[in-house]
């Protein structure tokens, strides 16, 4: 048994916390449990689709070109490439012809521009409410040392929404506490819903959009949480998710033409969400960067283009010519005149000195010299105690109204004679430069300003980023198209402040959410892939972040006061995240700031009272008449003892004076904040704040009339034209019945296959077919009703209930529901009375061509049953839950039996389920490598090994009996499928 951790004497334990967006709110939206309740309101008063105006609309029937282009091409707005008779007449009459700006056109664009972009605005439903801190708190509670030392921890879910009980069922009418959001669904419809139903139009500060770089089939998704190896054209790696297949059809069915339509539609919706000061960053490869730039010019306006950023990737992509080692980010603003911009800085290096101007150095004792050859060639050879500097102009061009003589080290300089003037006010400012030792004499006849390399110890980044390669010390890659966090981090930090809202419509592994959470930004992320969201959810639940000092906190104000040398504010602290963090900063020392610093005069006068008597004593002992600048650093051998004593004291005071003046210059100079370097409280650990997992409402999609997927692939890759590839659409229900007749329904073991006979269509409202199968060795024949779900949609619990009632009325023995996806709550329904209900997941190969269907031959319908869960109750105050696997139906016996847990990626428990929301109070990860590794290292003194080990178990930690009398268990497999079951306790 692992030893309980002990906190060393005198050392406090680390506090675990999460950032709170106290001032932000979001609309109260329904949970999956409340779907039927909300549906009644929605059916009574449905919301109309959202209309987005086209940037360049066309009258119906008009075209921009004489014929549809074979490939996307640029044309000039307002005229055609072929000059018409009217334009020829205009040219003849005026002698000129004005051409407007160019735009990119592609097949189908003209027809699209005959009307607005019209998008449905379906409601969103919360599937899970997650507070990662609650899981860590529970682990700490289970650690013996913490349980004895600390009082009971609060229930973080008790006021998750912050709504009055009467308002909880009045959806889309009230604001509630902010929680970040992870949404499953098509990004276009999700963005329209956020804009219209939740009034987020003009509320998003930053969008990071990482669309597919090209039009390859598999390069942009991952089929399982267990495998990163996805290859184009490999049949086994075809996505298993119907939403992904549909997204592929919609986006690439016409190659680059439909790809550009996909981009323009979504960019239009994104523009609608951005604030006036907001930014959008689009990550793209060189294959389509030029096309994307043209589309963004159309949607956002060329005047709102900000920059093209090239960033170095981890490895180069091979080519028959030059290898490619960069990808691109295209940055546009909602309004370039109002764009929010926080300058990113990097530390300035001597190698960045163009022209080798910084060739001199100052020792700690203020003595100056040239850099030696080794120091000039290798900056690492320069001692950190040296101050590298160069000589710069002390004059500016243009004669002053009168002469400006100034005596420095026995020489008189007057820029008036050279048709110039001092760069600062004369004589006071010039005198302060001299007293600060910021003037020097390169020669007896010239004077220069001394500029140190560290006067401004940073330089702003350009649009080429060379430090963005992933390496051994970065996060492990968990998703096939995972972006380096540094790239997204830099974009977010440039365009947002803490508390701002960031949107990522292509979630992937959740890197944008991960980075936004780290830097205190609110976030919403969207994806069509259940696998992607499963990975992102685990990544956020187990994330560990440093605790940055809040500017609006006692510790933050004390730190800010120490840095700025000003008294802290005495107003109460609120912990307002919008006021930002306390950042490291670099002085931006300028000639003007030194000349305007009156404190230099006070320091000078203070030390003159010490230095002048010592100089007089030194001169008297040596019989010399040294001026200050003439006193040597070393006395000649044999100097009198009195001279040596005075000399040593004088140099000590001289060095002290310079240090105090330099400190004053740094403190009073302007500063530039390093927004990527906030100060950290090492005694605190931060985890992700509360977030929800949501999805679009279940909806049906009409069967596609396009060709099946392989033909789409060939058309997208140019091996077949769309016109040649098109085939007549097939009736989806008929295809399902044909495959059921040929292959039956497979379960976990080969012997569990249900072979259906006498299959025929059935004229029911929900039941689409009927058949029979033989149960057991005695050959008893059973009647099966077949529910055929939508081709791309989801079957919900209410669909199963309605079909089951119809099956009972018609005296069927079993209901087999065939669908590509079932919502998590449908898994609770295993029977209706004596009627058994089987949920058979259709293999997405059904969407594909005959040759691709062979990859899953014999496995077209696979049952993923309800979780087999055991309640471990010994009669005490606490209970535990054990997951044994997932139940399957045995057609040989007609009974339900369980398989093992190998196919389970994660399982969650709501230990006090109220039938209104699923709160993830316990989380267990059977398929993950070790998502909590980072937190485990940071909290090894607070949480023991036994407690951490429970996160990877099939048996839960003990928990009190629920006050509601119910618990809910949700099981997720490696393909992102979810099933849930509710238990009365």
C-alpha cells in the first residue's frame, strides 16, 4: 500500500484552484434531460433560419463569367474579362475603362450569390457539466492526511448555473454563470445558433480557425482515441463517424469548388460573431493559402487584412523540388481601425544587432572597453555583469533658434555650428545625460549618446516565427492534426485580454481551449467528431496550469507596487480576471526619459557632498589636480596611504552613485509588458475551470443525392469529374433492409449474431421493417420490429419509446433500432415491459461505395449496449460502483450478458443525479495512458498514490448515498460513443 503523503514541517501544502469569470454570463440552455420539455416550446414557436447577407450578391439568373469555370479563377468585379459591346462603347467614348477589384469565383458561386446565406439555428443541449477541480478535491478528500487536516470541501456543483429554481426551465430567457463550452455539431449551425439564440453576435474577441489544409479524405480526422496512424486511401482508416462523413461530402464533393464554399460560409458566420476590435486567425498550408486569402478579402474586406504569418513546423514536408517547412496563418480584423493588439516581444540578442554597432562594454565598476574578438563572435562568452553598449547620435538635424553650448569633460560642444540641435532640452536635459554617464567622447572633437543593449531588452516579433517547432519538452501529441500550442498561444495573446471570449470552430484535440484556459480567456470550441471531443475533454479535465498573480488581488497589488515603486491601491480587491495578471516588464529607456528624470539631480547632489571632499583629499595626497573624469581606476605603485584610502572610498561612492542613478532611470522609464510572462504563485496549482459538453439537437437529414463516398474522393482528387461520378440516389431505408437481410446484426462474439429472416417493409409511423429470427436450440421463432434511424442524424430516447410502443401494440418480441448514433440517454432504455430493445449501431461504411463497404463486411450492424454496472453496497453510509463492461443480447438464449472493459475509454458518475443535468462528479479513464501525470507530479505531497490510482480503475471511490436517490453512469468507448444508465439507490 502506498504511503500517505506528509507535508514537510513549516511548508504549506499547495492550493488547487481555478479561475472564475465572475462578471461574464451565458444564456440558460436546455440539458439533454430537458429536451422533451423544451421541444414543446420550440414546436409551438420555432425560430426562423438566420440570413447572412452576401458580400457581393448577384441578381437571380446573373453570372459573372460566360461559362462555369473549370477551376477557381480571379475575375474583376464590375466587368468581365471579355469586354462587352457596352464597355467597348464606353471605352471608345471616354478613352478609358475602370476596373474594380478582383474576386475569386468558382463553380456554383454565382448561384449561391442569388440569395443570402441561410442557416438553420437549432438549439444546443448540455450533455455534461464538468468541474475538474471537483475531481481533484475528491481525491484530496480521500487522502488520509488531508481528510484529517481539512474540513469538508464545498460542493462545486451546488450553484453551477447561478439561477433561481423557477428560471431553470425557462430556456434561452435568462443569463447564468459563465462556463466554457465544448460543442459537438456542424460549426456553421452552431455559430448561427450562438449568434441568434444566445445573442453572441459581436461578442467574440478572437477566432482561431484551422480548416483542412487541402482536400484529402483522411488527413483531417482520427477514427479512435487509441490510434494516431491515419493514412489517406487506407480503407481501415476511414472515419467511423457519420457526422464526419457528411462533413466530407458537403465540403469536398466538388473538390476545390465545394471546399471554397465551405470556407466562405463559415467565415461569413465568424465575421458576424466578432467584436469590432476582434481578430480571426486562419491556419492553412501552402496548397490553398492564396485561395483562402482571396476569400477572406471578400468576406472581411481587403482593408481589414492585418498580416500573413509564416511559422516553422516540426518537420519539413518532402517534395520533388523544395521541401516545405512552414505553414501559414492569415490574420484579419473585424475592423483594422479598431483591432486590439498586444505587442509580442522576444528577448533581444547581440546577434540581432544589424551592422555590428554594439562593440563596447562597461564593467561593473563603470570602466569601459571594447568587446574582444571572442565576445563579439559568441554572445555566451560575454559575462552577465557586463553592460554592452554603443555610441549613438546626441544631435538631431535642424539648427536651434540660438546657440546651445555645453561643456563636457573639458570640451565645449555646440550643435548649432553643425546645423543641428541637442536631442533633448538644453541645458538641463543635456546636463542630466552627462550626470548619468550617458554622454561619451569617441574622439576629442565628437560627442555621442551612450545606448546600452539592455536599455530596451526586447524586440517585437515579425511575421516569421522560427520558435514554433514542437520538441521533446512540449505536450504529447494526442490528435492526428494537433497544432503546436505556442502558435495558438501567440495569436491569442496578441489579440485578446484575460476574460475575452475565444472561439475555435475546429476543435480537434482542444489545443485552443487548452491555451485559452491557461491564459484566462473564456472559450467555446466546436467539432463534428466525437473522437476529437473525447480527447479534448480528457485533456482539459486533467490539465495543470500555473497560478498567475491576478492584478486585482492582494498578492498581485503588492507585487505591482514593488515593481512600479508606487503605493498599492487601498480599494477592496474583487478578483476581477478582466483586470489581467501581473506581468513581467522590460524598461524602455530612452534619451528623453533620462533627460526628463529630475531624480538624477537629487542623487547627484547627494553624492557630490561625499565625492568632492574625497577628490580634494586625493589630489592633496598626490599633489595632483584631477577632475572627476580623470581619476584613474588604479593608483600608481608607491602612492601614499592617505591617497589610497581616499581613492578607494571615492570609487566606492562613485560606483554607488551610478547604481542609484541607473536604478532611478529604470524605475522611471516607460515599460513594455511581456504578456506571455505573468508572475507565478508557486504555492498554488490551477486546473481548468467549469465547462460543459454540448451538442446540437437530434435532427434528421434527407438522404444525399450525391454519389457515394469513393466517387466523391476521386472527384475531389481530380481522378474523376463530379459530373461523371454522379449516380442516382438510393432509398436509404431500402439499403438498410437489404444489408440486414444479407448480414444480420453482429454483437461482441461471433456466436451472438442475430440472423434475420422474412425481412419486409412495415407500414408503421416509426417501425420501418419487420422480420423473424430463431432463438435458442429449440428453434423458437421471434418477431423483430426494425426502427431505421436517419441517414446522418441521431436517434434519441423519445424515438425509441415511440417505436417500442408501436412494437408492443403490434405484438413484436424484440425491437432492433438501427442508427448511426444514439444519444447517451437512450441507453437507459433496455426494454419496454417484456419487449427487449436492441440498439444496433450502423457501420458508416453504409455511406460508402461497394469496394469500401467490404472493409466492414459482415459487421454492418453492431450492438453497443447499455453499461453493465454493479452497485457495491455493504449497508454503510457510502457506496461504490463497478463497471463490468457493456451488456449485449445473446440471441441463442434471449438473455443479456456482459463483455469486458477493454473497449471502454472512460466512464463518469453523477453521484447525485437530479434528472435535470449530468454532473461529472467522478471520472475514470480506462483507456488513457496517464492524463493526470502532470497534476500527479505537482500534487504528490497532497494526494497519495492510492488516490491517483483510483482514476484508472473499473471500480469507483466510495461516495455518500445520493440525496436525490439516483446516480447516473456514463460510459464512453474509443470511438466517442456514449451510453448512460440511471440507477435508483
